[in-house]
C-alpha cells in the first residue's frame, strides 16, 4: 500500500514541467525596475542586465539604520571582457524550482553563462561564471552611502520620521574597506537613534532602561570576495538618480571559469571586531561548494513539495488567465521564501525587493533605499495578509519571524499600559516601530496638552488596538495545522487579551460608575473598526477577534493553558459582547460596530466575521446575514476593489460566491504592470506590494479548500472550468492533494487517511 502511494506520488510529480513556470527574458532590462527577484534564507536580490552589465541589489532582513530605514546593503556590477551580453543572443531565466537565476549570451564567438544563487542556511550569495573562451571579469561593489545623505520631504517616508522629522535627517555614511581580494562594507549605527527620540516624545523615559532597543549597536553589511580576484581601483559614477562610488575587483588572469561570493551579516549589539569575526565565520565554510549547492537544491525541492496550486497545467501560456493566476501564486510564494529564516518578518511594502523609486514614480528621485511607509515600522493590518496564507501553504517555518517580532516587543507594550494607565496587558497600536512604540509621525508631535499619552493623535489610528489579535490566532493555528508547541506564545496571547479587559474597564471607570453594561459585557469605547469606522462602540473587528481567540485558547489542553488562566479566560469570555448586526432596507447584515462617529478609510471590517474570523461562511449558520452584507451594504459596495490590501476576493471565496471570487482573485493575481509578473503595486503601499500578493494567495486558497470545524470543504468557490493540481495544508496536521479535470475530482489523497471522510466535495463529483 505504501509502495503504491509513493509510486503514484512519483508519477504525479513527473507530469508537471517546472520549466513552464520559469520566467525567461530574451532582452536585457532598461533599469532596475525591470529586475528579477532571487533569494534565500533572509537575503533578497534584484538582478538585471543593462547595457551589457549584470547588476544586483543586496537586501537583507533586519538591516535598519539609526532612522529605522531598511537599508539596501549595496549593489554589485559585473562586467565580462569580451562581453557576451552586448549582442543579440541573450537569455535571463529565473529557475524557481532550483532557487537560481541564469544569464547567458553570445557575442562575437564568446559564449558565457552566469548563475546566481543564495544559500538558504548561511548568508552567502554565489556567482558562477562559465565561458567557452578565457575571459576577464570585473566585480564592482557600488555604494551610494559612501557619504552622508540628507533625505528631504517625501524621501523620509522610507524611515520612521515620515512627514514630520523633528530635526534635519541624516543618513550616516557607510564604512568600506578593501583587502587584496575583497571589499568589506558596513553601516554601524551611532549611539543615538529613532528609539531615543521616540521614547522621549512619548513620555517613556522613566522606564527607558527597561525597554528593548533593536537599533542599539547594530551593524549591517558584508563582503564581496574571490581568491582569484584582486582589488584594482575605486571609481565614481551615477546610476539613475543617485551618484555612487565603486570598489573594483578584477580577475587575476583570464579564465573560462570564475566564481565570486557575497556574504551579508546583520548583528547587534556587537563590537566591530566581533561583527567582523562573525562575518568571516559565516563567509568561510568547511562545506564544499558542490555540497552547499546540493543542499540548497534539496531545500527548494522540499519547499515546493510542501504545497502547490497549479491551474490549467496542461495549457501553460500567458494568454490563459487561469494558468497565469496559478503561476503567479507560485512566483509570489517564491518571493516570500527569500525571507524564510530572517529575524524580522517580510515587509508588506516591498519585502527585500525594492529598487530605485523613480521607475515607479518619476517624481521620486531618491536613492535605492527608498520604500513607502517605512522600513522598521510595522503595519499589522497589512502584515497579516503576508502571513495568513503560510498556514495553508505549509510554510510554518516562515511564520516564526513574525511571531518572534511580537514576542521581543511584548514587554515594551506592557510598559506602555503600566506607564500611561496603570493597568496590565500589552498595548499594541497600529503603525508601531520595531521596538513596540508608535511611529513618531503617527503619534504626532502637535498633540493637545491633555490628550491621552497612550493614544496616537491620528484620525486613522486612534484607539486601534486589535490588529495584534490576528497574529495571536496565527500562533494558535500553528498548533492546529502543524502540531507546533505553542506554549512559548501563551503568555503573549494572554497579555494581549488582558489589555482589552483591563483597558476598557479603566475607560469605563473614567466615563461612569459601572465597568460593564446592563448585560454584563465590557464596553469597547472608544474603539476603531479597522482604520475606517472611528470612535466606534463595540467595533466588529475587536469583538470578533476577542471571541475567537478566547474560544481557541479555551479549547487547548491543561498542559498548555493552566487552571488559573482557564478560569480567567472563562470569566473574560462571558464579558465579550455579541458581534454587532444591523438591518438596512429590511435585510439583516453584519455591522462594523454598534455605532460610530465617522468613516475614515475604505476597508470593510463588517465582513471580518467572515474573514479572518470564520464566524460566518460556508458550513456556518446564518449565511444569509453575511451574504446580505457582501451584496447590499452600501459601504462594502462603494469600497469594493482588488487593489492592494483589499479583501473582496477572500470574502467572496469564504461565502461560496464562485464568480465573484474568480473575478477578484484573477484581478489580484494577473500579471503586474511591470516586467516581472508579481511586482504588483504600488496600490496603497509600494512595489512590490506584498499584501497585494498575500491577499491574492489567501483568496485562491479559500476558493479551493476551507476548513470549518472538523470538515474540509473542497472547491467551495472554485470555477468548474479551471482544471487544477493542488496540495494544501489543513487543521489536524492534514494535507489534501488531488486534481480536478473537466469538473471531476481525481487522485484525491488525504493524509492522514482517516481525514478522508471529513472531505466534502462541493462540486459533487
């Protein structure tokens, strides 16, 4: 039996041709905006060929400067002599199954192939060059931070100052040194940073010494090197809008084969000598290069075997919109894998793949460090869409960075509650820095004297506390999907729940003599339903989140939730009010809150009871209430879109609305308006827009498979005309794998087999 299953899996795998999913260009690029993404571990590269030269940007998770910008660690330029890339025979190909990019060309009889790949386990970038004749190679490390720079106005959107810097902003220069066969470069944060000014701005100086500071003593940089190259000279130049200095290594002699390596390292607090030693240890491995390559190929094979959605795999061409949706789903998942093992989560506003901004907006003549909405600033409402799809794709190891981000700043959030209001629980605002305090521009420098110091003085963000609860649920879901040990996360989740209990009792005491309403419920006022419905009373986002996170906590065993915490949660659960509803034009529907003062954005939080919280939807009671909301709520209709973080595709899928789900998911996951198909955006954020891609992934997954209690609904919103091969993860450590051909399900494989009886085929065949 086992042999038969393995044989079937092997035959099944052979039917799929990965080359259909390769991105191949037969012409060089015009600029960095026409680059390809490549990455692994926590390194992301943008690679392109322009005017015969190979360029790539170096991006690495956690490389924050004093202003909390997420710095590029430089650019590498390769020149080959004679140059095979100056003729008409040219190919640049991203081989996603192997995690590598290959550039080949021929000119005047000289043929060459350049392969680039990133080690998933160690922070090393490898460049392998092979030619049919002996050639000379130059490798230049290019830096625009060879001098201090002074970002002005909109350029400060790349850092934590945004539109309201309290002083002239300076991007400090990097340090760059050359050896006989290498270039070492690094940015060493000075003693004063955004952290110090924000602590002072927000009245937290009394506990400053107790606060976590990720910017202190941080060093970000790396080394370009090859034993067969030697340093020859330093040059100057300008690329697009930014001048730079270049430190040039050149091959010692012409050869048919050349190899280079770039090693990147971010650490802190650390001494410079300590950082340099760590860099050397990471760069020089006892493992052979062929073994490193083999190990990486195995990692990518395992990664792609975890899950997949391949639509109309027998018709692989760009004109096939269904196939294109499935291909782009895989491409974007490849981009997410570039930060599989970073210390910091993948940023929604570009990840590690941002580039010169003037190719996105011609008025933004800024350096390649630019991205809109900050580098070290965390926007949970956007980040969540990057991380939710990793459950069904089985990428549980990639979720750790997001969870540990919150754990590191938990204590700072708890200090906020204690300093400002004298109660417990972790107070997380929206738009927080990577040290857990609100962004200084969003917090606002021009605040009324008597305004609550714990609240952002900001029309979009005031009283928005609940976005962290989606990450609490993700933590809990990793146990549901992957049998993960979630005990380390329980204190964090408890602290987040306690905040709402204690903070809204505190607020009620300020406003009146009773802490609960006449039904014994907490009064969540003032609140916020997403960023849209402001000064809200019992916001639906808050109520639904607290109901579901508390319910899930109470479902855990005594080994995870002890008796004391269980008793507390049982009492707290009784104090959570019901999810608000309303009647419009005679139809009952979900409401964004019981009441609100104004509308400030274009989200549809009234449907959060559908997604992410799953209170309404396929297999749930009172579906008509949610359907009325989707079809007839005037705000929901007015705000409907596929752009950026919009979730209409997900709502439609969760409600079993096949045509709407297909329409909006196709719009989400069609080719971007840029050369690389999944460089979407800017939408509301930046390019590539990762919450655009993440919401597209979620919608496609939900069209295909939904888990409701113990049931697995297959094809709940799937267009019957789309053939598909799929493998997705589900609760109870389950994988569901199969094919749909001509509307019929074939080759269904469920692991463990006992879960097969829980599968409900919504297509009925």
